[in-house]
């Protein structure tokens, strides 16, 4: 998994710039529930056929599973990826590289080589124990801003850790 693929996973920031790139408007907080989260995330993917891959990054996420944006930052605070989605369109931008898809779920699958439970993840961030096929979530430390989710099936196994920080 390359750095940009991992950045997209968390879980995956998106906003498009330039005249030659497609444009997806920034989410309207009123229409995207205005929910926002910031913090750190880590993803480990254990594929028995490949070497274990992991990444960690800071993030700012805004919106909902239907419409939103995710900005991903390296440890020095530089933005490494932007992800933006709305019904019927999703874009990932890393530097000059842009990847498009018809849905956030499909863009994550293409970029990461594995699916993430987008609907459930937004519920988990709010402290709700939503089920996601093949995933187990631990929200016992959600009040401390900590979430851990593990994918048991199908392969590859994955562990997602999120540490939330107050949003300004």
C-alpha cells in the first residue's frame, strides 16, 4: 500500500483545483449534517500473500457518508491527500494526481485494494455501534476519543485506529 493509498483509507481530503480538473463543490454544512472530526488515524493491513502494510496520518473529516471531504496530513502537517465526495462522484487528489470514481466506496476499494465500511465508520465516529459485515468495533474508549475497528473477514485482515481531537 503506497502512502497515498493509505491516506485515502482514512479511512482517508478532497477538494479540486485548477481549470482542467473536474469540480465537486465543497459540502454545505447544512446539507451534510455539519459533522466534523479531526485527529490521528492508523491503518494496518495484514495480507497473508503480501507484506504487512501500515500507515498513520492526521486528518480532518467533514460531512456524511453521502457528501463530504477528508484532508490527510503527514506528521509535519503538510497535506498529502484530499478526498471529496457527493452522490454520484468521488475524487482523490494527491499532488497533481487525481483519481475519480462514481462513489466513495468504490474509490476507496480501488485505491486501497480493499473496502472500508464507510456508513459504519461515520456511525462509529459519533459513538454509535453500527454493524459492518466482517468488522468488529471497540467503542469502549470513545468518550476518550479512541476507536478501534478490526476486519476479520474477508482477507486481508485490517486494523483501523482513530484518536479524535476537538475540532475548532
